[in-house]
């Protein structure tokens, strides 16, 4: 049996895996002139968050921690999670509506990425 959709898959660099992506009936090759399509977009803005205050959830959470500890986040759906934070800049792909003050011990500034 022959391949119904013959495709030449160019290999742009030795560290890029050889792959092809099917969208509907079209088969696209991944190469230097046609990179992997990404459905997401870059963050367009940032809104400062105040610990203990709810706000509209963004697409990501930007954390600048100056002292390690825990951060408790309230998600857009109402669920919560407590996460460890190191002293560093962290970008988390979470839709966070609040930083929960009662369980947050890290010294940090928080911002919602939109």
C-alpha cells in the first residue's frame, strides 16, 4: 500500500525532531520556513495583584519572589492550591483570581498576565 499523502518532511536542525502535523485533510511539514504552528498568543498585558483581593483571572501568573515560601492561589473555577516558591521570577500558566493571604508565606509581588 502506498502512502495516500506523500510528504517530504524537512529537518531544519539536528535538535528538532522529525514530525508532521495533520490539520483536517492537509498535512503540513515542519521546517525552518514553516515552523510548528502555535495556537496560543503572547501575553498582551499585566495587572498587579494584591494578596487577599479577588480580581478577574488572567491567562498566567507572574511572581517575583524575594524570599522563598508558599503561595496559595485561587483559580478561576473557585478551586485553590498551595505551591512552593523559590526566590526567583516565575511565570505560571494559571488563570488565578486571587492570592490567598492565609496560606501564603513567600515574600513576593504578584501580577496577572493577560
